[in-house]
C-alpha cells in the first residue's frame, strides 16, 4: 500500500500523455487517490487520472522545461560574470508565459547570451522528447 501521499522516484515513475495538449504527467497518490502530476520541476499541478490520459511509452531523462531552466540559470550566471543585470529573477518567479517565451526564444538580445542559450538547448535537446 502506497499510503495517502506518495511520489515515486524518477526512475520508478509511470508516465502518461494528455491527448488534448500533449502534456506529460506521472502517477502519484494524494489523499488516498491516484492522481497525475504534470512533469514540471518544483510545481505541483495535479489532474484526475481518467481514460483520456494515455500511457507514455517513451521516457526521457529530462523534460523541455528542465532544459530551459538549465539555460536560464546559466544565463543568469553569465550576466552576473559580465556585470549585467540578470533579468527577471528566479525561474519560478516568472509567469508561465515568460517561461514559455524563454523556452522558445532564450534571451534573444543578439549577444553572447544567445550563443550560450543555443549551445545549451542544442546540446541537451537529445535528452528530452521535444
């Protein structure tokens, strides 16, 4: 029995995909019920497990949000090293729209920051499903 509250280790997760928006989630237990938690680091967004969610047969070590987070933290470190403003603060303090824009475009300022973003995203993209 898993108990009332359970989160599996990353290596033990059972993943599902939403047919509506293709989001990935994994099985957890909350208040004694099986639920799906979106596969987003440090965010707990839960959905009810329904037949609409299909098992995800493809598994990857990291997701696109995690790769974007690595690029964001690296960008902040680069800005600090160059004596420039690091921008908008911590990753989780950004609005979801800002995080999505960062994932799609990076800093997009025509500087070495873009090169760093491209290098990280290009190198790590093979570790995820996107």
